[in-house]
C-alpha cells in the first residue's frame, strides 16, 4: 500500500504491512529473519532519507534475554543479502524482573535515499539468555468468566522524507 499523507508534508510514499498470521520464533545464536520485516521499497529521486520502522514483541524464556538485530538489503549483483551498513546493529534485552517479561521493540533506521527498488529485511539472534519473538499472548476476560488470547503481530512502516 502507498499513501500520500498530505500535499504539504515532507513525509511521502508510506508503505505499511502487518502480519496476517504468525508463529513464535525461538531465538538462536544464529541470525534468523524477523517475520513481516521483508519489503521491496521503491524510492524516488525526490527523497533525501528513507525511514524503516519495524515493531515486534519479544519475551524472555529464561531469567533474562539479550538479542541483537540488524537490517539487510538484497544485492542484485551478487544475489545475496548483505548488511545495510555498519550502523544498523541494535542490541535489546529483557531483565530478570519477576514475571514473564515481554516488551514491544521498534527498530528504526534512517537511511540515505536511492532511486528505484531495494529489498530490505531484518534479522535477529540471541546474544545470551533466552528470547522468543512474536510470542506475547495477552488474556482479555470477556463476560466475566471466559477469556480470549491475542498474539501481538509485528508490523512494518517504511516512508520517504523530502
């Protein structure tokens, strides 16, 4: 989907996507793709920057969890995924507080613009401890005696700035 926010805005070419169905991803010590983070974005020559924002829910599966995430781009010359730049690494973690700790994280990258299509995605891995992505189920009581659980789905927003 592409939207124009308004004619006076410096933000344009907004593309958004949300997972329709997902499963929890258990962390490992190797990088793995984050669900719903893959997008082909068409940037035109009037953009000065491109903003990539990905939000997902993480839960610790042990007393703590520390993860690492990175943004990648697809290189059509070598037909391989590569790091977007050295500045795209982010660390995140959940501490040892009581309970089943979980949190939404938004990874935001401000990128130099380009002309044409570029395919982007995020990957993550566990640095230490235990983590799952897309796992937080919230229980909402309805009618006072039954409950429903909801899985928080990841979503992605990419847009250009003039």
